C-alpha cells in the first residue's frame, strides 16, 4: 500500500520531522486497514483530532482535503485519525503512539523520525474498526457580499447586524 514514499510526503510538507513520520505511519495503517487507496473525490473521509504536521500526510497520501470536504478537524489534541470509506461504510480509528520509544532519542529529531518510520507497526500505531456516520457530502453555497468591507462571502457565513449582512470579521468588529 506504500504507494507514496515518505520522502515525497516530506517534500509536500516542507521538511521531515517526527510529527510527519507518525502521521505517515498512521495514514498508511488506516488505508491498509480499510483496503483503500488515495481518494479521487469524496469516497474516503479523514477525521483528524489534531492540526499537527502529520495531517499533511493525510492530505498527501489519502487525498482528503478541506477543499473537497473530506477532511474534518476536531481540535482534541490527540494523535488520532479516523478514516471512513463512504462506499463500504467501514471505518477505522488509528491511534499514534510510541511504545518502546528509546528515551535517549528524545530531542533527537532525525533519530526520532527514523525510529518512527522503521519501528514495528504495533509500536507506532494501533487500529480499531469503529462505527462512524460519515459527514454529509460537501455542499455548494451561494455567495453574497459584506456590506462593510465589500468582500465576497459564502451566504451561510454572513451575519445580520442592524439590518446589514456582514462577514464574520466585520460583524465581530461591530
């Protein structure tokens, strides 16, 4: 299933680091557990519970992005990704961990990254099949204009303030 090399993911991200390495291992494990490949459209959904470096591996390897609406962010601060296959209805929750991580590697960026990439899977990730209701498919919304700044805004994000339709930043500044 390693259809993309870690080096390509690091190039996409901008550098190699332990956070990207664990995200890489988690994403590969999730795709393998579901028996799926990179999403071409919205058939695969990733629900991520942090906004750290590893999420770039999800975008690159799984093809889940905010723009397509198949990358969902929950700000829980956990190294957890849940992948949902819309076609089969199957889902897997992937937890990143560092069982047996050598203490002498703490603070050693390159060595830590290498350990995360080469350690046996059970030391780095665990997968559990779960029941998850996939989020709704991405919806297209009409746009309007903010009466204060004049910028185009998705209508669902316009706020009515004193009879005027404002974008969120302009509405909050009032």
